[in-house]
C-alpha cells in the first residue's frame, strides 16, 4: 500500500503533494514501483496534529481521487483506499472511485457504519489509544499485544453483527497510535499473533518515530521492519516508498 498524503503537515512528506498534478504523479510512480493499493489522505494523523474540517478534507482530496482514477492505466489499475475518519468524506470519495476506507478512529461511529453497509467497500479497523492530538501524551498498557488484539477482535465482531461482511474487514494494530517505542517494537515482534483474528492484517510503520529512535536512517529502518512483516505474512504493508524486495 503506497501512501499519497495530500496534506501540508504530515510528518514525513507534508506539502509535497498538495497540488493535484504532483499527487497524481506520485500515485502513478508508486504503482510503477509495485504498489498494489494507493492510500490517499487529506488529514494528517501524526501525533499532536489538529483535526481539519470535512469541507477542507474534501477540498484537498476529491480532485486528487478523481484525477488518479482517470490517470491510472487500464491494464495497471489498483484499488484506492481513503485514509479518513469522516463518513461524508468516505461516502463522497467512494462515489469518485475509492474502494477501501482506512479509518484510524478508536471506534466506528454509526454514520460510518451506514456508509459501509450502503457501499459494500472494504474497511480497515485500526487500534488507537486516543486521538492524534493527545494519543502520545502517556500511552499505557499492561499487555499491549493482548489488549490491542482484544479490541480489534471486538470491533471486527461488532461490524460483522451489524451486517458488514467479514471478508471486507481488515485489521491494523496501529503502530504509533497511542504507543511508546517499546510498545511498537513489541507489536512488531509479535505481529503473527494477530493472524488469529482471521482477518487481513494491515500494518503502517513507515518512517515513524519508533524507527527513527532505533535507526540512523528512517528508510533503512522502515525496510528492516518491512522485511520482518513480510516474514510474518502481513497481508498489507503501508509505506511511503515501495522497496525492491517487496515488489
């Protein structure tokens, strides 16, 4: 899963792809590099970030989604995922061609559930201890692997009971979302445990702070973790750059 951040303040590439043409060029390059999914976001979720309004998020990403759908080659099309917590953004981007909603909310609200039931798109449930503004202030767990596993399982089961098909739901342990460096590494080392949830596993580790605190070069560290995740049979690996070994 290749990342296209249409934001001014994302921690790694904020401001680089605000122009629609730049975002489209980036998306096409990611596809050429081997991305099997594009994840497009119009709101930064880095620690400490402020939320943006629905209208602003739509203003940023709607032209980009439409232009990428138009620009993708017919013989090389990949699904578009939208990184959003907002039901209206999800609904309007689905109409424009998105096929997956990647929602970093701590819970799935009723309005988002209606969008999922009406559209039939894929949905990723992510674990977060809090919201981006405050999630890194003092994250605490007695057993981070067990607690994240329990919450993801509960949320998946709630969606299934509400009518979302099990095969449409992926799960993401939420590296960096309300976790210390030690919590993140413990999750990476035990990632295979999450296969017991019987859902496709998505992990987004790329260039995050816990990597920077361990490696001098964030991309080298990202690639190290990517290799570990491949070995642990993670189904979707969300990265800024597609490494050659992952194609």
